[in-house]
C-alpha cells in the first residue's frame, strides 16, 4: 500500500456529494457570532475546540466515532480550520461548509497534535490568550502538553464553559429537532412496554425500543436503551444483560432517540403483574415530585427556586432511597457515549436564572440500591409561562 498516494480531500472535492447539513448556514453564522462575542468578553485571542458537541454546534460536523481526535480552530475573525482524521474528511464535507480541513491518518492520530502546533505557528500565538476545553472530552493530555511545551509564551485559558453556556438556550430550529427526537423516543418507550410479558428478557425490551426508534427515524444513539429489571433496577446504570423478567419485577426503561444529533431522553417504569406496595409508593413519590417541578418551571425563576419547590414531593420518602441531588439536567446536542450537556442544572443552591429555550431532562428516579427502583422523566423546554413537554406520553407506572 502506498502511503499518502491520494489526497483524500481533493478526491472528495473531485466527486462532490449532496450536503446533509442539519441547519441553514445562517444558523451557524449566528452561533459563531455569539461565540466570538463571548471570546471577546473573556479576552481570548484564539479558541481551540476539541469537544465534539462544541465542534458540531459551530460547524455541523458529526461522526459516530466520537472519541477520535477533532479540533476546531476559531480565530476572532476570518475562516475556521477543522482538524479530523482522514476517514472523517467526507463527513466534514457533507455536514459543514468549512473550507479549510486538515487531516491525519486515523492510525497515527498522535500526529494531529504536531499538526496543530504547526498551524498555530502560522498565527503567532506567543503572548496570546488561547481558550481550550480543559474539562471536556476531546483534548488529549499529549496534545495539551505539546501546546504547553511548544508555546511557553502563550497563556492557555480554560474555556470549557464558553460554548456549552451558549448552547444552553436553544433556537426555534433546535427545539423543532428536539420535538422530533421526542416523538421517536416515545415510540421506543411504548414499544418496550408493549414487549413486556412472561418469559421475556431485558434484551427483548431493549431490542423492541431500538427497533421502534430507528424505524421512526432516529439516527445513531448517544447511548443504547437502558433496561434493567428486578433487583437490577436498583443498580444505577446497569442495563440489559439476558436477565429474565419475573412477575412483580420493576422494569426501568430509559432511552433517547436522536434527530440531527439532538436527543430527547425519556425514562419510565413498568411492572409485570401486580406491583409490590413498596414499588407503588416509590412511583407515586417520583410522579408527585415531577408534577411539582413542571408546575414551577418557567423563565425568570432561579434553578434553586424550582428545585426547592420540587423537593416537597420527596417529603417522607422511603428512608432507604438513594436520591440524586438534581431534579433536571441539560440536554440537547450530543454524541456517544452520553446525551447530557454541560451547562445549567436544576439543583438546589444554583442561582442560575432559567431562560425560555433552555431544555432539560427532568428525571426523578427513587432507588433502593440493589433492591428496586421506580422513576419517570420527560425532556422539557422552558417557556415564558411554564414548560413544554417535548416527549409527551402517559406518565404513570405501567402495569402489564
């Protein structure tokens, strides 16, 4: 095999394929303008984005191999530069309008750091403030160390929150994507509950959910459907593993379908046959807590105010229950292996003010570790007067 015998970018441009961009170019221009205003406010001379959701937000670029090296170089003005592996050049062209695309061989990804160093030498970054995403996935220790070694005169500034905070408020077009993803998610949840019966396994429910979501139109998931039953329902993040479901077993089903990389998760609990009384009490408390949350969510309120109001539903809860401290976490644009965003959480102590267009996975799961669990959720969007449920379905303990 002759290494480097073909310029893959040139070959793709010689045989152009139709664009598959999620949004019009105007949407991406507006996002870039907001990011550049934030860069100026933080005194950044350059921004390096290695976190794939950040890169996708600004360019549209997406790939199912989310752990491969990616970097978007964002100057205060002028053209962007996108670094990807050679196998991903086609996806960069299909999903974005970026002109300057640099690539390295996928089996030599460490060379991308040296390529980035060469690129930064062109713009003379010594003495400049360079924003990097220290607390997000994507930036490798090797790349970070090489930047520090090669540019000792540059100041590397943690800009991990810059893009996520801008992403926190969704545009009308983004909300439409989440509504579509929500319809797909509900189809998956309903299919999983519909597949529940004597002698079935957790795998059968997960397969039914995945098939329904993909058939409805979902793209590749951020995470496979989470299905766990019986005592495994009380093991956080356990999922389908050939476990047979017995009468009286609680069955946790959590999943998220994807539309244009936007995920709208939903979480439900079902039981085969008559539910144990303890499980019923857990379910009732979880449902009451969500009802209070939805009653109090609206633009202009702080996350703390909403969380305190929702927490009233947990008064007198089973003393063996393990509770997560948050009532809702941000969701939207995502890639494997997770769908949460990293911006604003609805949790006590947070004085962040909710804004119309913020979107959350509002989930309340009550878990007795190693024994049982019951939980429910929807994906919601904050509005001026309350919240919109983006995954509308019957919120109840599903008794089959």
